[in-house]
C-alpha cells in the first residue's frame, strides 16, 4: 500500500495569477516512519516544519535527495488565463486526483490550509466524485507541522518551480494543465 502526500505552490509568490503548482509524492506505507525520521533530521532547528521557501540553496539541494525515497512524484501545473488562486487550485486538484486514481493510490493526505479552505477542497473533491473521478480515493487534510511527509510534496513543488525536477522520467511526471 502507499499514500500520496500533497502540497501546492504559487510560483512568483502569488503575484503571477497564471500559474499554480500542486505535487503528490507517493510513499510506501511501510517506509513512512523511516522517511518521517529523515525529514525531521533534515529540518533546521529554526523551522517548525521543513519548508522550501525558507531554505538556503544548499539546503534545498540536499532536500531534493529525500525525493529518491518516494515511489513516484506527480506534479500538476496550471498555466493558463489569469484566475484566482482557488480556481487554479481546483483545476490542479481535478487533474491530480485523476492521475492518482490511475495509479491506484488509495489514500491522499493534503496539507491543511485551515478549516474554511479545507472545506472548499472537500466540496471540490465531492463534486469530482459525483462526476466519477476519485471515487476510490480516501483523503484527509493534515497540518504540515503534524505530518513531516507533507514536506516532500513541498520540496517537489519548489524543485519543479526552480527547474530542478525532470519533467518526465520513470518516477516523475509533470502534467501542464
């Protein structure tokens, strides 16, 4: 069994309303404790959670190595007409859930953005299920400080935005949507 850990990024610090990135890092369930320990050891003391945006370049390059422990990484990138962040996010969620379902991913952990925004995600996910997408996928929202493996998705988003992830290999898929 495996679980997908999901986070998002707005390249350009949220000022570019034409781009949105969402990543899912698939981790074997029997390796989660080992990977959580690796993330905790790698997290600088000054950070509550490992976070790409707050890191030095040398730290970022080291963190990318953590992705080698994943089964695979799926990055969905919205590039299109200017739109509000939540619209761009919904487009990414739709494609990401479809991609995960194609890979028989049974469980998805999404980084929480607070009750109101999480409720928006839940509404979107239920709407997708009504249309036949993601029916086999269980999901939950968890705060990043409570689940270190969400940092892997943050790393994948950051590495993709910096051009440090391949766009397609056996274990990385980037979909521009």
